[in-house]
C-alpha cells in the first residue's frame, strides 16, 4: 500500500511541477507592448510617428503602417497601432500632416487632407519617409510589410499601392476608392477594401469605378461590404463626431469587428 501511495505522490508532484513550468512559459510569452514617438521627416515637414511592438521578443516580425483619418494622428490610430502590436506586428502610425497639425473640425480636416488628394506624390513621399524609419528597427522583417488606413488614410494607402509601393498588401477601412489610376505595371500589393454599405461619402458610382479599374488590370483584390455600416464605421468616436458636426458618420460595432477579422485573415495570407 505504501508503495502505491509513494507512486501517487510522486506522480502528483510531477504533475504540479509540469504545470508550474507551463505556467512560467506562458507568462514569458505574454506581450509587453512598448510605445514610442519617433521623429523623422521630409524636405517639407517635420513628422512624428507612433510605434508600438512587443518588447518581450527580439524576433523579427511583419511590419504594418497605419495612416490616420483626416483628423490627423490621434489616440484612435495610436490605439490601432497597439492592437496590431498585441497581435505580434511591428506597427507604426504614420504622420501625414507633420508639424503637429490636427484637424479639429471638418473644415480644418478637409483643408489638411485635400493637398494629398490633389498631389498623390506628396502622400507617397511622406509614406516613404515613415517606411524608411520603421525599416531601421531591428525587429522589422523588411520582406513582410503592409499598410492599413482609415477614411482619408484608406484612400492614401490605396494610392501609394497604385503608385508602385513595394508592399505585400494594403487594407482600406471606409476609405475613398478612386484616385491614382490602377496600373498593372505598378501595382504590386494585394488589396483588401472594407466598405460600409451605407457610406454616403463613397458613392456606389465610385465603388463601381474602383472595381472596373482593378478588374481591368487583373488586380489581386478583395472587396468586403458591411450591411448597415456608414462612413467611419470602425471608430468608436464616430457617432459623437457625426452628431457634433452634423455629418453622416457613425460607429458600427459589428462592422468594426468583422472588418478587423477580415484584415487578420488577409494578413495571414499575405505574410505566409
């Protein structure tokens, strides 16, 4: 009897020890998200981006750049960078406006955003500056780079892709669709568009033109449309901003969740 008791106790101790080791290993894998502001620039502007990554690991990882809404680089886009870092990416929120400029109302935001629509080359120049900066990080897997953008930022990432930026993929969340013409000799990135079916800023005609252009060059793109979602559907602050400024934007939790999951699936494919 004593023999079996000894065996039982030894087995129990081994089980506890194994569990403790597993627990320690799991704890070691817990992300420790580091956040930092980074200064960089172009000939025309002093830019300040925001970088987030898991500092618990020194391994190289895919890079994701994030381009903000027309309001500017605010807490919303910083939060998205932290979410991406938590998923294991090296994330950088790109400063498109520079010099600390922010749009505090639709009129200011529109004036800040418009030059980048009329001069796509300027947008690419500022995106390139951010890309060069994030590539200096030792954690950056420079062979795996994507960009995402929201509203204004969605239009910008589509434009830089159509201008030939060497990216694995881009994701536009409720962004403008028609800009730089699609060119099969330039477009290298795969494309995911996450669009609100009730978006009053991006008309059905623009959607049709975008699809026609992309189809005409055989582009590798996916167009996702979310029922009941308006412009800015992914931003939890959109409803309040819409009511404040009387513009047709609103948060849609279901579309936000679905589009984020669609983005994760897209990344899993392009970063194989």
